[in-house]
C-alpha cells in the first residue's frame, strides 16, 4: 500500500513538471510579456528556417514533400527539448528516446516504471515500458568494450546500445562469434540482441570528402567543420587521417596547416590549425556549388534526419540509427560513434554531418556505397570540441570562450551534456540537449536548451 502511495506521489510530481514545461514551450501560454515571447526550440536551433540545400536533399533521400521536409526539421528540434526534459525528470529510470514517422511526429520515451507514463504523455510523447535502464545497457556495452581490448573481434565488428529494442546489439559474422564475444565479456545474454551481417566497416581514407586537403603529400581526407582555439583558426576532421604534427595542403595544393591534435583509435577525432591564408567559415558544401551554414551543435535524437557532405559521393541525407556505437576497424577500435544510414564512399572520411543547421559530427567509416546503400559512422562533434578545447564556427556565435576551472557558472564555449546544472544570473538551470554553448544561447533566453530549476 505504501509503495502504491509513493508511486502516486511521484507520478503527480512528474505530471506537474511535464505540464509546467509544456507551458514554457508555448509562448502564448507563458507568463512572459507578449512583446518578448521565449523562442521555440525550432527557432533557437534554426530549424524553422532551413536552407534550401538541406530541404532538397531531405526531399530526395527521404522521399519527402517540401512541406514534410520542413515539418520534420521543426518536429525534431522540438522533440529534442521534450526528450531532455523527460531524461532529467525520469533520472535513472530513463531508458532512451527516439523519433519516428515521415515528419518525426512521434517521440517515444522508454522507462522502467509504468508510473512515469502520465508524465511522458504530458510531454506529447509515447511511453514504452522496458526491462533495462539506459545505464544498465551502457554498463553491458562497457563490458564488451573492455573485452575487445584483449581479444580479436574481426567477426564482431560493431556493437551499440539500441534504445528501441532495449538491448545491446552485437553485429557479427555469425551467431557463434557473437556468443563467444558476449560470454568472454561476462554480459548476460538477456541484454543482448545479435544481428548477423557480412558487412565490415572500413575507414574512409585517402580520397577526398567534403573540401579536399592533403596530408604530408601522401594522402587525402576531408575538412569537417571550421573551429577556433583562441586566435588560431582551423578545422576538425577524422583522427585516422593524420597524426599530430602532420603537415597539410589545401584543395589547391597550397600550404594550409598542421595537425595540432589527433586521437585514433579509441576515438576518431583531430583538428588542424591553418595559416593566415585560410579563413574559418560556418559553411558546409551542399549540391551544385551551394553551401549550408552551421548555427550550433545541439545533438539530434535517434531517428532524426541528418545530411553528410563529401566530394566522392556528394551531398546525401538519411537518419540517425544509433548513438554510442563501438566499431572495430581493422586499424583499431573506436568507441562513442553515431551510426547512420546515410550512404558514403571511400574519400568521404572526415567530412561533416549536419541536422538542419546543427553540426553533428565528422565521418569516420562505414560499409556499402551510394549505389546500393550502406551504413556510416561519425565521430560526434561535441566530444571533439570538448576534448580539444575548440570553439565551433557558427552563424550566431559572437564571443564564445573556453573558461578554465571547475566553476558551475554558465559559460559560452563550454560543451554541456544533458542533465548538467549551471548557474546563470541568480538562477539555476539544467541542460536539456547536449551542445556547445554560445554567447547568444544564454540559459535564460533558450528554454529549448535549458530548464530553469
């Protein structure tokens, strides 16, 4: 009886929270003056004004009408905020979130407690009752990661946490290979789903993707996104493209810069500092010589649309399938990658992925091609920015700076993950979507990214 009373009390608290936040997301119902309504998530992230190049690629690759393409981007932006609210509210019971449908109208949120259903529905989401929390599955995946460091995993090249099936998926050449790997890791079989496939991801290196650049006059890779570190301009790319100290030349074969830092394997990230002849811009190449511009780095949900630029295969779109995937390339294992069904081919390595106007990551590797389709993986951009202390070049950023120290005061330039709490002004806020903070994205002005406590 006491347990049911506690459940009802917790349920009432969560429903109240959901109602309050829903009100905050709709300016007409808020207590703010009508002359200065809080921007919606779509407005904050630029999803309400997408570029023509993004829309055309979504229409082509996802087979959408222009109206559907526009609606999808707005819905995905709004879903990201609602998922963040629920992630924070459900705490350890949270088991993942994803979007579904041609226009991403359905947001699903998984929980291990049926008592959370009213709060989930209050955010306009569909609840899913599951056995394992997200933390449970990530613990199982970590055991696989550790086991892979001490055994050959050529026949089990990919594994990841799949919120939609509430399992850790192991992609393997055979079920016996998967079973042996899982047993060696000490993971319960009830947390695992095996997917048998002949595909083996490979690094997309040595040919151009995105804007070409050359490494030590022996290899070619692709520029990802422009960044700065203090006064130094540069760009991010794949770590397997070059080691620290390697020299680069640009697409025109003129001197360009030097790899300032590079991580591979483990992660697949690097950044190149360029000389004064090169200027960092927020542009990403699209079709027919056109460009799209980057407005930020808010992390998209599983199921959201994403587009990739590469000079080998061009400008293509698809959807995000998984996050935090581990991929065992022949050259080494990489953790924390995002899996997509955007096609790619050798030469697209290091190039940028973008959802709407938000940077997502840089091409690592994959399988298949743009004739028969395939799977690709990207290194998330926020991890790269955070590890190397970089600031993403965007259309709206004016005074971002990486502030040292452990203070919890909000600071432009820092990478914040879902659930992080900060102080801004006289108030406390909790992060709703992983992103790099910008000076124009202060917590009190962006309810799409921050929830006031």
